[in-house]
């Protein structure tokens, strides 16, 4: 579901018509802001130890040969080791990198920089492009015309959260409570689905190697 489709559903349920507001109108901007608030609440479940499957990603990084290459713009934290063929580059904390180099250790990487300017540092320096697994920030929308799908598995959490806030603004506690209860149920269902093993799969493959977290 796109944000445009979600905003149209919100309008139909709230206003009861298809006279959608213009993208520059106060109603439109307010609903888009509330939609982004719903996304922030969803991604914020990381604070409860919930890692959404939808927020794990892989991006091909163009190696410049210096051993310090730009991480994806939406990078939040690494998703495990970097593999180059059968060679594993394990993740280490940046304060340990220099000491490991002095000790003669090889095949590891660390992250430096800040939001929007993170760097993936590899030792020895990777000179060919490599795939980088990472956990990312959830996509927020600056316009309702964005055709990128809403990332959460059940966008109706976003829809019903926004509706609850609209009715709260109207001092309609009954309708606000109804939609918030429904939104919370959808959040709980997403949490459950996020942890479920796929049907007909009794067990997952055992991870036989340390992925490097906390090394």
C-alpha cells in the first residue's frame, strides 16, 4: 500500500466522501504528519527489542579502495558480517579496530561517522564492490505522492492510528478510543507475525559462526 492509498482510505473513513484534500491544504499536511508519527511508533519498537523484518536490507557498496566507503543513507546499524566470496569480515567496535590492526588481525570492519554520513571501514581494504547487510531507518514521507510502499506489514495500523488522532483532535473520545484499540491490535498482530517461523518449517538453519556483534 502506498501513502497515497492510505491517505485516501483515511479520508473516506473520516469524511465519508472522495473529495480528497489538496496536497497543500492544512488537512492533508496534518494527516501526512500523523502518518509519519505512526511510522515512528512502529519503528520505535526497537526499544522493546523488536527488530522488524521489513527494516533489514542489503545494499551493494561501491568500494573505492581506501577501506572507508559510504554506508547507505538510511543505515542504522550493521546486520552482521560482510562476506566476500568465502571470506568473512566480522564487525568490531571502532575503538577496537586500531588495536586489532596492531596485533595483526585481519578481515574485520567497523563503522564511523554520524547520521547520514556513516562510513563502512574494512581491513584489509576492500577494493571490489561488496554487499552490505544492515538495519535501516523506516521510510518517512515528505509527500503523499510517493509511490514507495509503506514498509510495515499491516499499513492499517497507520490508517487507524491516524484516524484515532483525528477524532482525538475533534474531542471525540469514543471514536478515538475505538480506532486506537484497533490500531493496537494490529500492532500486536505484527509483533507476533514478525517472530513466527514460516509454515511447514520445523526449524531454522543453525548459525554456526559468530556474526561479530559486540566483538
